C-alpha cells in the first residue's frame, strides 16, 4: 500500500511514501498531524520491515554531568555491546556527542528530550548539582513519565547520597552490590556499588566490567519489554 501509515510510537504517523522520497539532506519529516520527527528513524523502521506498531527502536537519552563524561563514554560503549542482537528491539543511546557541528545545541537537546523513549540518569554529586539538568532535563523526564509512562533509569556512577535528591530518590535505581562484583569487605559488600568503582580501577578484570554492563543491559531490556510489549 503506497499510502501506508507508519508510526514508531502509535501516535505520530507519517506516510511511507513521504519517508522513502524524502531528500537525503532532510533530517526531519512532518507527520500527518503536523509534528516534525527524525526521518532517519522512520527509514530504519521501514528497512527493517517491522509491520507492527510497537516501538522497534528504543532511543535512550543519556543525562549526565560534564565531570562524568568519561564514565558516560565507557558505560554507553559497554551497554551498546550488550544490547545488540536483542529480539524485537534495537537500542540507541543519545548524548550531546550526537549533536552535529554547527547545529543549535539547545534545539537538538530539546528535540531529543521530546522524542526519546527513555532516559538513563548517570547520578553523582555533579549530576545533582547541575543547574542545567535540574532546570532543563529532569522536569521534562518527570512530566513525560506522568503523562505517558516515560521510563527513567537512574544509575549511580559516583558515590553520592542520592536519598536526598528529591524526585530522583523515589525512582528504583540499578542496584549492583559490591559483593556481587568481588568486593567483599564487610563494610561495603552489601552497599550499592557506583560505576566508577570498576570503571576507573586499572586492576579490575575486564570480566567484572562486562558482568556489570550485561546486568545493567538486562535490566534496561526488561524495563523496555514491560512497557512496550505488555
């Protein structure tokens, strides 16, 4: 059907022919209700021939503070490896690194805030203290969570007492305990292990890091399935 309608979320629909005929330089395409969306997302959707209406590509906004940039790079790289070849879904992490040179960075962030399907919060003291995150990102995440069940996934990346961090502390964190990753000192083995514990320790075996990535990837995949395959 040349006039077939396609949607990534069951709400914003475009005509298949409009997507296929969109000029290569066009990064966005207008849906039938006037909303502008990323044309490449729809091209990938069509190429994979997913005829169902559930979310096939999951775009995850990675929210982090600048001092934690290296942790973000390690975590996204590791998660991407472990989230490939998952049945039904493909995963893509969006960070400010994806903003194209010369683009308006605020507009690019705003677009991603509205079009991603989940957010990965890299929580640390720097994250909690960031005025930009608190003013521009978290309000959008929680508004979308309330309105449409947007998924927010907090991960502790540096040691920080997040229980005092207002709304974020009400969310279920990813909880890797020290004892599960070979740290068996009585005072720490039952405490949540921040990611930097293994990310920045050069003596940690790669297998320990891979176990962390796999465990977090499994939790992300489980969360996605609970929402989009229910």
